[in-house]
C-alpha cells in the first residue's frame, strides 16, 4: 500500500485523529523551543564572563541541565492533548495499537523526517522525538519503526552558512598577529591586560612545541600553507573561557586550546596554552561540568572536536558541550552495535562489593552499570536519597574529580549474555529493578559510567612511585571537592578510581554532602585511660559531625600509603583545615580550579591565585 493510501485509510478509520503532520510539527516546535533556550544560555555566558559573574555562570549551568526534561514534559502534554481527542484513549501510554494506529505513528515519524531536511540540529531533534514518543507509547514499540533507534538524517557534512570555524594563515601575517586577530575576533567586551604580550608568548610556546614534534617524528619544516582553525565561539565553564582549535601543517593536525582568565583587576589575559591531545582530552573530560558554548550546528562542532580527539566517543563529546541527551542516544547506539559485534558476557564488576549499589560490567566495553540494591545495608539510606545524591552530582561542578553518569530506564540486555553469577546477583539484590522475558533481562533503572581501576586495587599492585602519585591525587581530589562544596563522606580507597590518564576520581556518591552542612571537630582529650581504650567514643557525636583525626585509623594502615599520605596531605587530618575550607565555601568563594597544570601557564604564578589547584 502506498504512503498516500495509508494516510487516507487512517483518516477514514478515525477522523478525530489530528493529521500526522500536525503532531510532527508540534514535536519539532517543542525541540526548537528547547534549543533556542539552550543557545540563549550559552550566549548569556559570554556576558557573564565579561562581567566576571562566576556565581551567575554556575547558576545558569545548573538551570540549563533541567531545560531538556522540562521541554519534553511540556511537549508530551501538548501532544497528548491532541491525541486524547481520540475516543477511548485515556491512558498515559498507548498499548496494543491497532494496525491503523501503528500506521499512523509510523506516518508521524515519516512526517518528522520530512521536516528535518533543512534543519541545523536534526540529530538532536530526533533524540527529542524519541524522548516524547517514549512517554506516550508502551515499551513494546521502542524500535526503529516508531523511534530513531538509527538516525534518519546524516550530519557528516552539515554546517551553517557561516562556517563553524575560522581560518588563519600564519605565513601571511605572522604567528603573533594571527593570534591577536584570532582572539580579537571573539569580540569580548572586557579589556585585555596586554594582548600583544600574551600573543607573543603563545606564539613562541606554540612554535617551540611544534618544532620539537617535527624533530621527534622526522617531519618536515613548518609549511608555507599551514593553517590555524578555531571554532567560532568560546567555550565557557566556571571562571574560564577557552579557544579550541587545531594547527594544520602538511595535513597533520595538532590540537590546541587557549585558556582566558580574568586578572584581579578584571582585565582578561591569555593564561595557558594546551598543546597536547591529553591536554584537550582533560579539558573535555567526563569528570567536569558541561561547557556553555553557542552552536548553530552542534554536529559540526562535534566533527571538529573529533578531529582533535579521534579516540574519544562522540557520545562523550556531545555530553561535554551540554547536549547530554544526545550523548545518551549515541552511547546507546554504540552499545547496541558493540553487543552485536562481541561475544563476552556481562558479569559482576571486580572489586569490593558496595552496600548500596550492585555493579556489573561487560569486559570488552569500558563502562560499568550500577543498580541501587533493593535492601540497602546502610542505616537511613533509601532509593530516593541515593537518586538525589546522583542528581546533585549531575547538577554540580565536578571539578575534574567526580565521574559523570548516564541515567537510563527500560534497558534490555540479552539473557544469554549475562553470566550465571550476574543473574543470581540481579535476582537476589535488585529483583524490583528487573523484568524478564524469554530472551531478555529488562532493567528498569540503571546508572552507566566510565570504568576505572578501583584505587584500592591500583594501590595493591603499584610501585612505590606510582603509589605516591596516586595517593597525592587521592588527597588532591578530596581537597578540590571540598573547595567545590562537596564533602565526600566515605573516603575509603574502594570508592575512588584511577583513569586512563592516571587521575584519581571519586565515584561513590551515596554519602556526599555539602561542606556547609558539616561540622568539623577535634576529638577531645579522654577523661581517663579506660575511656581512651574503650571501643566507644567518650564524647558526644551529633549528625553531620566529622572528626578528621579518625581518617588516619581507617585509611593509613598500610605503611607505604601512610608515608605518601603524610608527605603530601597531613592537613586532611586537621579539623582546622577543614573548618577553614568550609568557611571559604560559606563566604561564597569560588576557588580557581582549572583543567591544566601550572606548566601550561604563560605567566609566573600570581600570589592572589595561590589557592588554585594543579589538576
């Protein structure tokens, strides 16, 4: 039957149904409203940076995360209002669709595809369509006939009329002048402290780095047709703005980033040159807050970023630039593709089992799957509390020390790909979260995050040098989280992981609390020897009381660990250090914690930035 005949049949069978085109237009209008607000926030970030309103940037960053779900709920309601005109359809989700209704929903999808042919964000619009449709149809219809399980519109060469990146030719104007023009073209309203001086330092550093790489790789000299490409808009996060670009010489790409900061006198200066792939990877890490960046064509930005970071999945790049729902869509497509091209089994994750989460993994895939146990073995801990903690992390500045997570519902896993041990774990620990069919295990709610080596396992196998580096990173993570108003709570090594680049990251969130809510105390002297030897405290302990002296007892039993910890972080055992940090947070101080080491900075470390942490 032809498409036109299908449409006529549907209209004849139920004349109360709105035209499929109208439903498709309503969903696209909902997405367009969302994306216009998304861009507005990124545009506002520029003015907030210019006026050095750091609290404002943090606030709009948090608010923007909620925009997507708000627009999806709003659009779902509007579409349901259109469809509820159909007699007898009153339930929230449509189940047991008739053949005519099936044809109708497939027509809605086809009409939506037609509307996207000249759209600048088609991939994100398809994801929005999925989000709305999944709230209307039953899970039985979650496949490509009704949803965009596979993309319908290609974005490989999509770009706006105004190309997403600008091009500069250093051999025409010189490297220094090219950098000055490049920075000036962003049109920042704040004055620069000394842009020519900064540009000269960047040019010298960049040429030095490039020449070293050419020598080390046996490459040719810098070519006369070399180019600098930079994305059209700045990337804003916390107190920094970043130019993201690439230097192309003899068809070889050299990624770079330039960090812009405000000085204490509220002038802008170029603060650092990031010149390695690892530098850029750290900038776009899954352990950091999402960037605020204005993009007319997000796929063009992601394509550009992929040329700098070819090993980083596009799912993580979309997430890093604030389009975390599109990141989820791409992750799930990658996941399904991997399942179809692998044969290993899901199994319980290695390491010490937690009391709150049941964790499993697929050995050939670099992620872990975390489910909240039905019976949580911690007093006062509930499913609702755990979910609130994870939501807090999603909304918070993660300062490079907390892993981001993707949250999914109704995830179907092939039963024959689950080990017997995992099936037993699911049945015994999370029966309320699973539904079983003949071929599948359907998980109602799961958190998915990057797999890391648990710190306790890393330390047990580490050399003395690697152990010291990891313990330094562990203490830095705790201190930086505290500076960002996060008290980690459970600081056992098993709750931290080591990334590919050797960074120590916290990933167990069920006991985190704002620093402002904690009370840091010194253990008072024991009244007598009997009290001191007792297993019970001789002093009153109230909710949210923390005694940092106690950390030594449960963290520093290993001689090597103790030596490294006391070398780098003895202050973490001092309640006064914690209280001072709490007071700084309570006063509204936003510490300078940037995603690059001091070795990348252009200027001598300024005294007023002594609190900046090297990441």
